[in-house]
C-alpha cells in the first residue's frame, strides 16, 4: 500500500544549509550566531489513534553547528504529522535540554510550494510545551511558532521561541535556508 504523505512529502530527504542565523539571549545582552545545519527527514508511515484518527508521519533529526567554531549547539529530534481527514499538521519535538512540545497548525499549497505553520504555548490544553523543573525555573519556553516553506529543492524556515530567561522575556529566533542534498 502506498502512503500519501500530502503536504509532508516534500520534506522527505536530507537538507543542508549554511545560511542560518540564531538570535539568543545572554544574561545582559543578545548573542547572534551564524550557523550551518543538516536536517534529515524520513518517511515513517502511518499510525492509527484510538481506531478513529490516522496520522501520516515523517521523522526528523536536526543538527545545528556554529560557524565560528563548528560546535554543535542544537540537536533536535521529532516528528511531523498530518491528519488528512482534518487537514491538521502537527510537529512534536524534543531537545536534550529537558524541553518537549506538540505544536499544531496548517499546511497551505501554492503551485509547487508548501508552507507548514504550527504553534504551541505553555499551558495550552491542545498544543503544549513540557519542560523539566530546571528549565521551568531558569529558561522557560512560553510559546513556540514555526513556519517552514518547502519547494522542490529549497527549504526555509522561521522559528520563534518566546523565553522567560535571565529575568526577562526574550524572542529567541532561528532562520535558515537549506537545499536538498
């Protein structure tokens, strides 16, 4: 049986980019890090939930390295899911800092370009964020939005993570453009 990956189909493969920009908080300032990265998306099939929901699933792994020293500063694993019956797109992710989330949203298509847009908020009963006690008390993630634009050989994204860190709220942003490897 062939699986229709719908709006997720264009993700599948390995993507590499060297034009990323991370804007993150420091105790009394802002740090700007140019980066390069690799994101590998794999077709993971479909799953049935409670015998009434069928999700199409793509698994991914993202590794981000600073251009200045080649140090890995972000390693993320997760899944993109699509419910063809409702049209809802979901992203679940985990980072090894004690933070996980499930974000929900939509996919739109214009020609051969697909846009995936999802969001999650701390305390939201539908699309939420879970974090360890340390992260809750020291670097809490309050909200998350992620927009990916996929064309046949190019993937770009804008990601905003609202943090409560160093006694202030900070819009931590990541933007990048990648090409299919």
